[in-house]
């Protein structure tokens, strides 16, 4: 087996080679930050997980929760299968929800949604490989032998093999690939309770219950605001100046930095692109970046909370930082 050593992220800043996300919402990682959460979520974050689970059991609706789970803006179904074979899971990088450990408590499910790095299911730990050429590859460990390391790319679900001779170091950061800010994308407290109720019923009822709760018509993405079809993209780009840079910097530091890091510090989410040195898989010109922020790409969900000016301010900052 290849001996693990500590990875020097400052020396090798190409953090998250497989990652394709461009902008992330607020990241909580080790525990959600109530100061940054919507008011309804901030209250939930101050309550014991057992109490929140009891509220979900009493007032949550599993059928509505299924609709929340499958809504494109949340992206749950991109990583988690809810069928026996997992055809709804594009990457298969999260546990199949019809095969959860029956010992997982309702409170444990609440914690898994709000702070996924608190307890990571066996087999879904993140691994990082630093190659002898200075590249960093992040994914789920598939196999490790004297000849090679195989990682599953979180954005595609495909297995990538790195020859043992090309591995300089290997480590396993205690971070979940699942971002911890997902709850901030829900509309209200009821949606959260509905989602928890859905997940607890899948844990208890398995595949049979998942089939019963499967929506007859899958939720579709909400239409973009009408103004998105009339944006003067060239005008926004021409208006790049120091003020827009400063506005973009403020937004980045408030909502993006935790995931994506800075020029000198690696981000805390292993699959988030390092803008200062990473490769933009969906294009790095301002217009392409705008499309990625607006529509999402791979595991990244659309950032509907941002208006055009905010998007281009952040793009300006990322491009120049």
C-alpha cells in the first residue's frame, strides 16, 4: 500500500482538480453558521437535532419532501440514488438512500443534512492524491494497491487511476463532498422538515417506500427571470472597474471563500475549484462564467440569489485576484 503523508496545500495550490463548481453558496462544513443562515434556519441551528427530528416527524410531509429532494436547484439526486440500481444518481458519490444503516437515528439524519462533515459514512470519505508533477486529485477512494490508486471523480462518477510511481503523497481530509449549505437553498422551515421526513422514511422503508414516494412528475427548474434574456453582457464587462472589483471581493469573501479558498489558502470543500490556479471546465471567459453561475454545471447548482451585477462583480474579482 502507498504510505500516506501530509499534503502541503500551500505549496501545491491546484486544489480540487476534478472539481467543476464555480460559485458556491454559504458553506458551513464543520457546523452551520447561524449568523449567515436565513432566519428560519438560524433558529433550527440553535435547537438540538433530536428536537428538530421530532418536529419533522410530527409536521413534515414525506411526499412533499420527495419533491424537495428532486428539485434541480438542490441537486440531491445528482449524488444520491433512491432506487435499487441507482439510475437517478449521476455520480454515485453519496450513499444510496434506500440502503441507509437502520441504526441511523432521525437526529443523525438532521445532522447529516446540516453538517455532513460531522460524520461521514464509511466508503464516502474524501481522498487527495498529490502527483509527482504537482497536480492534486480529489475524489472517493475506489482502491489502493502497490501499483495504483483509483479515485472516483465526484463530478462525473468516473474512476480515475493514478500509477503508484506518480503518487508523491496521499491523505484523507475529514471533509464530506456534500456541501453543508444546501439547507440555505430551501424556501422555508416547512420544506426543511418535509425533506427530513422524506429521508427518515427512506431509511425505515427502504426501496419499497422510495417507490411509493417517487413523484409522478419530477420537479423542473424554475424559469429564469425575464430580465435574463435582455442583459447587456458586454456593457457589464466594459464597466469593470475598481468599484466592481471591490464589490466582487466583498461577495467572494462573504459567500465563496470558505469553499474555494484564496490565492494563498485552500478552500475547505475538497471538490471546489481553486480559482487562482484551477481549470475552469465550463469556460473561463466572463460570459461562460456567467452562464455557469446562472445555470449551474455538474455538481454545482444555479446561484439564483445573485442578480446580474453581483455575478459580474464576482467574475471581475475572480478574474483579477
